[in-house]
C-alpha cells in the first residue's frame, strides 16, 4: 500500500494553525491495510469482536461425550495440513496445542487426560485437509469414577433459586437484570415455597379416582380430589409475603413487587409486568392465581447481610436448557416445536394460513462438556452444554380434527425468551467447526446448561456466572468455593 508524502511545515504557515495541529498534519496516522482475503471463521455471522490474530489461522474445538466417554477434537486450519502440522498434549494432560505454519492455538480439554510427559498426537497423513478430527477414547481404571462426571449429582436437572435454597438465605432481594433496579425489596417476601409439578392437580385427581383399594366402595365417585381439597379446580392463589417458586419463575403478590408495574397492550394476549425503573419486561400478570409471574431469566438476586451481600445472575440460555431438560423428563420426547405467543388475531383464526415463525429443536445430546479456542464473555471452559439440532419452521394452531404429533411437543415461549433461544443457537455455531455445523439438513448448536454448584446461592458473586464444570477439573462437590478460586486463576493463565 502506498502513502501520500506529508507536506513540509512551510505549507501550513499561512493557515495560522497551532504547532500541535501542524505536527499532527505532518505525521498522519497510517491507514490500516485492507483485507484481500477474509480469515477462516471471520464471516459476517460472527460476533462483533474479531478473533485474536494468533488464533485466526487455527480454530480448535473439543467436546466430551460423557456416556460414550470420548473426547472429539476438531482443528480448523487456514490451509491444508502438512507433515509440519503438530498436535501435542501437555505433561499435565489438560491442554492440547496445535501448531501450523508458524501459528499455535491451545485449548483446555473438557477433562484431564492422564499421561506421562508431553505426548505428540498422530495426525492423519492423507488426504491433506483444512479440517482435522481426532478422537481420544477415555479408559476408566479400577476404583475410579470417571473423574466424578458420572456421579448422581450431575444427572439431575440443576435449577438455581429454588424455594429450599431461598428459605435458608437472609434478606433475599430481586432486581431487574437489565438496570439493577430493585423489584422486590429485602424481606418483602417472608416465606419461599416450591411449587409442585405443573400437572400436579391432574395427577392427584387421577390417583384419587383410580385407587385400586377403593373401587369396591359403593359411594366411589370421581369427585375424590375435590372433596380432599386439591382438585384441578382448586386453583393456587398468590399470597402477600409468600413467594411461590417454580422451574423458571416466581409467583408473587402485586403488593410485594414495589419495583414493577403492569402494561396493557391490546396486541399482546397477556398483560405484561414491566420494571418501573427501565421498562424492561419482567413477566406477566396471572389473573387465575391473582398475582404476578416474574421470569427468573429477567432477574438478578442478592441475599445476605448488607455488609456481605452475595449476588447471583445467570445467562438466559441456561434457563432455556433447564426448561428443555424438564420437558424431556416429564413429556418423554426430545423434539420441541417452539414458538412465541401468537397474536390475538392468529390465535382466533379459523384458517390454516395464520402462521407464526417458530423453531423446531431436537435435543440430541442432553449433557456434554466442550472447550473452544474462540472465547466469549462470561464463559470459562470447559463448559457444560446441551447439543441441539434445529430448523426454522412456521407454527399455526391445530385445526379441528387435526391430530397432535406423538413425537414432537408443541411449546410456547414468551417472545423475549423465544428470540434469545434463536439468537443463542445461531451464535453458538461460530464456535463449532464449519464441518460440524450441519447434520442431515439440521443446523447444529449449543446451549449452555447449569452445572453442579450453581444451585448454591452463596457460590456466586457479582460479575461471575458461577461455578461451571467444577467436576470436569477434578474438584469435589463439597469444595465449590475452592473450585471457584481455581477457575478464576485458570482464566487468567496465558495458554499460548
């Protein structure tokens, strides 16, 4: 690139400019060279930030599939690999470094591999390729527990901010996640209670109507549930000073939510609850329960004495994963047709032409650990996630006589949650190698999920997403605080 020569100082004398301005004009800042060929994985769909220069030639991605106990390593190169391309496992067994044409990239493996000294990994000699795949099979030794990854505590669908945990906390306060304005003040809620399964009333009705030891009774009727006080018709009611907690939200009385207000929008099927401070949507009004439902993904939570507050907040996609895992456990399918609430005109439409944009999600792998050389804010690898296949679809209400699908569950998400789901899935593709982003017509994406330790409120502090992947680093559940400190020190290490 050529530059125009700077004019001499005498050329500016007639302009009457200050000496400092003349010096700037005489020493112009060089223009950045234009990029003639884009780097690999730096296309228009990437995040705003660019890849670091030393990683732009090599992209690494590794995932651990727990049930088949296999680590798969993907390496994407700018040019075809040669005999000089090397992959090496460090002596500690936790890092893999790939070098190619003078560039290096290093990632932390999803799980520590036992070994003795540095070990060179064999790369395929032929054919030359820009995409390399290595598989490392984990062999469990005697008296081992696969590094704790198969423990019972990991098999549960972990969901923070449950009623049992909140009851143990002092001075719980709910804030708007967007502006940190107080929504529910300290001690406004005196009691926290977990809500049962969403279908609890129907199950109780069925159980009491079909108890085998009561069928001989002459006065046996189908009103047993109602007589005992917990039939489906006996609706739950919000109570002042009581916070009811379910999987992804809180049911609260209006009087306890000083920092929220309702907004009446004719275009919305439900009455929205907004933050008084910034107008951000926080939930909806529940007329049947005579209260407000606030979504956990819209809130942050603090607790403890004022002198030592603990602070907790989580990414939206983790709440989405918790919801999908809950549906898998309770519905028994892994494919979900997810759509936002239809507009009132569409919901009342009697023709099949009223369509709403939707997304078909297939939860292919409910539990895996991954690491990537492409960093993202608030993520410290290894990261626990759900692998999803997804397609764009269109949804319309079932027409009379139209059968429901037995293999796909129809799920409605609030508009903001639906948009976050779609954005998270597409953005996650930027950390997945190009060859692994498609599968038989499906797009492949990742959704982060809660890990062991994140359900404990006092393990969080401001600016930290919590203890993620602790067991993947060989740390026990009983030492979450120590695990968090180790994770912080690791995130500050330079891996190159």
